[in-house]
C-alpha cells in the first residue's frame, strides 16, 4: 500500500520552527546572529564528535543564542563532509606551503585525500566502530596541520558572512512583520 508523502507537512513545521524559534525569539538580532556564526565556525573545525559541546561552551562564553548555534552546526554532516573539509584542506595546504616554502598543491592531491578519506571506511555505516575512528585519527595526524589551519580560515570567513547575513535578514524580517513577532506564543 502506498503511503502519502508528508514532505509538505515537514516543510511547514520547519518553516514554523524557523519563524517562531529563530526569527521571532526574544533575543536581539545580534545574539541570534552570533549563535549562527558560532555554530558555523565550530562546524568548520575538524573537531569531530565534540561540535555540540564546543558550540554550547562558545555560545555561553559569547552570550550568543544557543538554539541558533545548535541549528547552524548541522551544516557539517556526512553529506557535506567532503565539501567542507576538501577546500579547507586545500587552503591550509596553500598557507602552510607559503610558510614552509612548499609548492602549491594540485587539485589531484586533494582528490587523493578524498579517496583516502573514502578508504577509511564508510562514513554512513562504520562511524560507530572503533576501527573507523582509529583510521580517521591516523589520517588527521597525517594532514592535521593543513586541515586545522584551512578549517579555521574558512570557518572564520563563513562565520563572518553568516553573522551579517543572518543579522540583516532578522532585522529586515522583524521590520516587515512587526505585529507577528509574538502572535504564536
């Protein structure tokens, strides 16, 4: 028997969540945007497994909106892993290469890294096994400096852009809909 799709219902709930819990939360646009920026910055770090703890600590330290931080950290997931860490590694490799006088890396080197990450094991099926994390740890030791430097640079760029875009959007939305702010509370 064919079940009806619930995509529209899920999408409507997500839109309602964003409107009520992020756009119209009682925090200032600055605090919400700082939460988004903090979450994006931490999401770009290769601190796999402790992103949530880092976001909670950084949001508390910066007095940023924790919910916005938690929501934005999910940009880093198994589907975006290569998209985030591939270019970040390349940027870090260029910076380290300039510092050490090494030649610029070719994209073939980054492709080889992606193949090596894929060889570590299936991210979707083996992430709960100790062998996967041992192999991942060995890989991070091999490319760690370049990856961390690149991730910090790229994370800072994404976080600053995310802050200004989020703050601007929240201010625009609240000005456009001033009476809707607490309508659903």
